[in-house]
C-alpha cells in the first residue's frame, strides 16, 4: 500500500513516533484484505471512487483511530483520532453509507 506524506505526518502527530506509518499501513491493508473485523472495522465511504474509512485501535492507551484509505488506488491518505460521530467526513461532516 502506498503511504502518502500526509498519512505519515498524521500518524506521527496523532499516534506518536513509536508507530511506523509504513507498518501501520501494511497492517491495515492486510486486515482489510483478510476481512479481519476484529482488528479493523469498516465505517463508511468518503466518495464513490474508492475512498473508505476504517476504525481501529493503535495505541496502548486504548485510543481509537479512523484511517482514510483509497481502496482502489491502494493508498493510505490520512488518519484521525476517533472523537465520535460528526468529527470527520465529506463536506457535510457525514459519511455515505453503502
């Protein structure tokens, strides 16, 4: 999976330097492709072109994160700390359910 520079920056900023962005993207890619819903949860789509949002736990303190992944292009785009509904999404602040 391609890792954008923006994804790298957000992992360092929001998770911390102990987690390698390349390894995180590879783990997310594997969990998504293997349908490991115990590790990564599909949340919704950002657009019709393949950009999807997945929830996962990456921090030892139990924090949850949302990864924005372009599943068609195979790219990790950005990362948000999961603050609950309405904190991410398209222009309306919501995701489009499939």
